[in-house]
C-alpha cells in the first residue's frame, strides 16, 4: 500500500510547536505532505497564541513548497455555517454544503485570490469537515480548481470534471492493504506526544510505502460511476453514525 499524508488547518496563528514536532517526524522519514492552508482563518478553535510561528507565514509556505510539499486551499474562513453533510457526509456541519452556488463561488474565488496575492498558486481544494455538495463542485471547477483531497477508494478518481484523491476510511485497515493508494489525514494542532509515538510506528511499518503527495498526484485517474458514488456516500454516512454512537 502506498500512503500519502495531508495536514489540515494550517494558519498563521495555529499551534506551531505541535506543527514543528510533526514536521520533524516527516523530515526524518522524508515524507513530503499536502498541507491545507486556510486563506482567511476566523475559526478561534484553530488559534493558539502561546506558540510563535515564522515571522512571514506566506514566505514559509513557499519555502515548504520548495522542499517538495504541496499546498491546498483549506476552505475560506473555516467557519461552519450550515448543518449539512453534503455528498460526503462524514460530518453534519459544513462551511460550504447547503449554501447557494453564487455565494460558494464568491467564497472560493476570494479565498483563492488571497493565496495568489501572497504568492501561492494551487488548484487543489481541501473542504473543512470534508463537507461539500454539488454546488461546491461546480463552483470549484468554475473558479479554477481541478482536484479535491477527499473521497474513499484505492485510486484517484474523476467525478463531475474534478479529480479526487481519496483519504483513508479506517487507517488501521488501510495500513494492512497490499495494493492501492490512500491518504493519512493529520490535524497537527491536536497531536500529542503519545500521538507522535504512534505516528512514528506507522512510518516505520515495513508493509507501507510512504510517498510524497506529488507522487500521489501523478497516479492514473479512474472514472467514478454512479454506483461508486452511492457506495462512497453510504460509507461516509455509516462512519459518521458509528462515531456518533460511540460518543
């Protein structure tokens, strides 16, 4: 199994101490991830004023790009405004799903503009809470995005004119697979010392080939048909309900 890594919730005011610790782990195992940058963060849950990041956030993002990291746009302001799960219902809240097309287009265009003003060019989108709907996909395509980091499956697939790079449905099972590609999702802002030890064990797993996200982006893309879409929807909904029951 070949697995890439994505890091969510990258902002100028995040918990940089935890981020740097996880980056050290990635550097040790030479894993170049995808990082989701929030263009205009308004989510106080992502803010940690006790840790200090780089003096120039955007310059540092460009440095990471030069190192081989890939940048995605992670929503717009990371504020959940609806109770919709969308077409990939891993959660029952969203920044985008349930909002009219024109408003979504405006949010996406403004977010993309902020990144471009700061020297960041990307055509990859990372939805907060993994939540998006048909309007999101249409708006993404119209604004100039070509890909999303989401969905379930063992290979990249095409749907509605966009390419999806699937994430892991259940990491423990994904690590045991022998074929295919997937993504391990990490929120560095909540990674504890115990979590770091667990992630290091993952990276040391001899049955897994950890790849750069750039390698993932270069894999052949398959067409996703209606049956596959329904299967993905039911898997996401089932996982959401199972997590809810356990809580």
